[in-house]
C-alpha cells in the first residue's frame, strides 16, 4: 500500500493494465476511484491523528490539575498536622465521654490467680479530664487493675467501661480511645526509634503526613532527636520508657493508662513528661497512672486511689484521701504502719 502521495506512473500503469484498462489519455475510472479512495483514507487518518492529539492534551491537562490538587491538599494537611503538633497532644473527640459519665468505670471487678486474689471486687469511677493516681505497696494489685482496664487481662467478674463502652463487649472501640504504657513493656526493639513511632502511628490509622509530623514533635518533646536513628535495642531503660510513652501518645487518645511511667527516667526528662501530661489533661484528656512516688502523686494528681492486698481502701480527691495530713502518712496508716525493726540489733555492730 502506498502511504503518501499519488500513485507513481509505473504503478498506476501496472495497476490499470492488470484490470484490463487501456492507459491512454482518456479518464480511467479505476484510477480515479483508487485516487479518491486513497485521498479519503488519508483525510481520515489525519483527522484521527488530530482527535488523538486533542485527547492526549486533555488527559495531560487533567493529570496536571489532579497532581496540583493533591499537592495542595497534602500541603494543607501537613500545615494542619504541624500546627496540631506544635499545640501538643490533645485527646481525640471520637467517642468522647461526658463529664457525668466518667472516663473509666470499674464495677465489682475481681481477678484471681489460682488461690491468690489479686483484685477483690474493686469499684472505681475515674472522672474525665482527671490526673488519676493509683498507689499501693508491691503486690497490691495495681498492675493487675491497669491491665484489666486496658484489656490485657480479662477480669473474673465485674465490668469495665471506657467512655461508656464495655472493654470486653466492644474491645476495638474501647482500645481506640486508649494509649497504654504497660508494666514490663515489650517493644519491637529491632526497629529504630523513628520506625517504631511511625509503625505505632500507622497502626492506629493515622495518615503518612500526620504520622511524620507527630514523630518529629514527639521526639523533640521527649529529647530523643539524637536517638531516633538508632535501634531501640540499644536504648537505655529510661530512653526505652520515653519512646514507649511517645508511642502511647502518638494517636492522641482519650485516655492514657500508664504503669510506672517515670521509673528509670531522669529528673529533667520526668519534668518534661509531666508538663506534657498536664497540658494533655488541661485539654480534656484523662491520665491514669500507678506510682510509688507519693510526693509526685500528691503534687501532680488531682484524684487518687489506694489499693492494698487487692482491696480498694480509699479513693477520691487528693485532699479527701490524705485527710489533713500528707498522702504518705495516710498511705502508711492504711497499709499498717511502719514495720518494727526488732531483731535487727546485730546490724548495729560491725563484723570487722
């Protein structure tokens, strides 16, 4: 097939001769028809090419517009995330409990391990927006109580609600409202600090832009800028505690449940963490923590519960519980007082 131009004379002569037509000067119907057909074909091809070019230009323009719109949306989202990060973590409004409802409620909660009663029919009503401390001697049932609140342990009896949602009837909803720092925490320590924070954020459903902005602000707030590029397995005990607390905060939960959050944390970092948590509470969040530091609980918390031997001996505001004295004095009186140091007279003489 000839692609461009008219038929050469030799081709036309050969073509007409093959059809038995004399090649004189008189009009040749076959040659005329072929030329007309080829002209229409070329015009059709040219028209089709023009249409394809227009469509390609339209698609390119649409792609550019969509790309620009995505870039604008990403920039706006990044700006919102950075502004939110600068303001500090604030609790999510999803499933926000009312003040009357309370953030966390325990009703007749009990837990035993064999013959050992760890928690005995505890009733607690933790108000929304409170800084709530749980204190008690070693083995009192504090960690067991917090583990049942977060859904890590199932109670033998009783009910636990977070924001009005039963922890065991609807665990997914209740856990979305909580950030946790458990006892004897286990981290993915073969990740770097930045990777662990990013993983925690996307696991909670945050988008890429928001996660990255919050990772940046949290590492700065916890003083981990120089450590986020290292494996968590190389962290000290205090740094591991701080990165775990940052993971608990990254999705801005409604309730924070922290088991001994300041253990192994240096005083400067503890002061920074305390300030972060206080601002969080001021914005409507609820912090529940256990600690052996009576001075810290008395200074920071507005409500406290004292648990001894799995039983709730006192609860309420700090002023109500300490009853005119210090919290430590009240705690010692409820626990049973200081143990006598009899039979230790030998310690008063030295072996050398």
